[in-house]
């Protein structure tokens, strides 16, 4: 509509497949801030200011940078890796 501005935020969807490790609710972090806990088989959607952000599932074990743009959507998958010291990891998912 005329006079309305576009959403200045980016939308980020965190999702977690249903796994045997379903009792745990790992955190997801954006720029070191604990955003939320993601339950097994669930999707968590948040809006963040557009710009460069650092995402991780465990701040001690690394993550990745993502340059988000206003009005765009991003999908990040949360996975459990039992063969590497039982660590939760976030992965960006490219949609074409």
C-alpha cells in the first residue's frame, strides 16, 4: 500500500528434524545471544535486524556468519552430531 515501508528485518527460520535426542531442547544463538530453545520436529521463526550476524548452536564449538537482507527469509537446520562429542550444530540451508 502507498506510504507503507517494507519490513526492515530479515526472517530466520530455525528447524530441527524429529530425532531420538528429542528430549533435549538445544539453544540457538545470534551474535552470542541465546535466542530460544528448539524442540524436536519444530520450527522457530524470528525476525532480526538486517545485517551481518553470527549464528551458532553452541558458542564453544563455532558457528557461521550470515549477511541477512531486509525482507528476505533464511532457513537454518539444527542437527545433533553424536560422533563428534555429542554437539549440536547449525547449518545454513540454501534454497534455490
